[in-house]
C-alpha cells in the first residue's frame, strides 16, 4: 500500500516499535517521523525527523525539502532499505 507514495508522515508520539516506518523504508518511501523514541531509533539516519517543539512546522519543512531537493528522496530510500 505504501509503494509509490511520495513520503510517509508518521507523527506518532506513543509508538512501541514503528512497523509503518519500517514498512515504508523497506519499499523505498521517504519517512518523516521522530516524535516517539522508537521511530527515531528505528530510522537512525534514514528518516527526516520531526521537531517536537514545532511538529507542524517541521513536517511542512521536511515536505518542502523533499520537493526542493530531488536527490534527497532517493538517498533516504537507499538508507532506509539498508537500515
């Protein structure tokens, strides 16, 4: 279901593992997450992280970055698959 998505935005604050994050990374979809420690740890350099002090602003900034930097999505997809 995630294949072909431009990004997965996963702002969960109470996540035990982060299966949606793992699934997106496995199919090469860039991920924006990080409000829960589990998703930050799972992403470990393969995701764009959400700033807990400004979640909406940081999500918007991450989406703009993905749009403005064509190689970023490919790099995150490579890192995610490796991870």
